[in-house]
C-alpha cells in the first residue's frame, strides 16, 4: 500500500495528515517529507495518524527522530488520531509517556 502525506503550514503550525501504511518501504518517504519542517525553529508539528492502517518499528524510528529534531528547535510534536493499535505500539515502547499523543484529532487536516 502507498503512503500519502498532506501537509498544510500556517505560521509556525504544520498540520500533517498521513494515510496508508508506515513500514520499511514507506518510512523513508515520510521522513523525507517531514524532516525539513521539523527543523524549523519553534514549529508546532501536528501529525494526524487516523488514516494509518499499519506501522512497524521503522515508523516508530521516524517519529523518534522527528521528536528529537522538533524538540531541539524549541518546538513541539503532537501525534493525534491514533487507533488503539497504534496507541498500544507507542505505549509498549514507552514512547507514549514521552511524546505528546492524543487519540482524538485536534487541529488535524480535514
């Protein structure tokens, strides 16, 4: 399955809607798309994952890298719209306690 990424920038807020599967084949595309906006100073990166049907450890690695990059620039990474399955993936790895994750979509791209 393909991965689609819809991005809208509004001042320092970057709203991203990700759809499809995040795995070893699609994770590089996700990283390549999000890394430049994550490097902006004081950015608020809001990633809506409500249409992500599958994610493996490669996807987790992309989000860990984004989290570190955004944090280093004084910004925040918000993950929203996680299914129970994705939420569990972040929780069992301990990332759910570190990252700003909300299962409800707030400010996501419609």
